[in-house]
C-alpha cells in the first residue's frame, strides 16, 4: 500500500498532495468493502455452473443431480450440504 500511496501523492502537484492521498484512501476503502461480495458472487456462480458436470463425473444419478442443482440455484451451495441424497451423498461429497 505504501508504494501505491507514494505514487498517487508524487504524481500530482505539491498543492494537491493531500487530496491525492485522501482520494487514494477512499478508493482503497471502497475496494476493500466491495471486493469480498463481488469475489464471492463470481466464485459461487462459477461453482454452480460447473456443479452438474462434476456431479455427473462423480457418478451421481440424474435425479439426485437435479435436486442438488435446484438446491444450489435457490439456496446457494450451503443448501446442497443439507440435502439427504441417500446413497448418492457419499459420491456427491467426495473430494477431487
């Protein structure tokens, strides 16, 4: 962060240095506030999009696969963990 602040402050005339530092700080705070939800939304979207293929590769049947994808679409990935899939539960939860 220090090099970025130094660059922002040194790239403007001396009379605007305080304003450049304040603007840099504001952008840093906004970025810190928005980064986690945006990154979370992107990762969740990617995970839900690839879920059907990964479940098929794991040998999960079509009925269980449809239930899991519907649960993920409506309640997020956490909702999938709450499903009782019977024999498919072990295959669906198996890592890698």
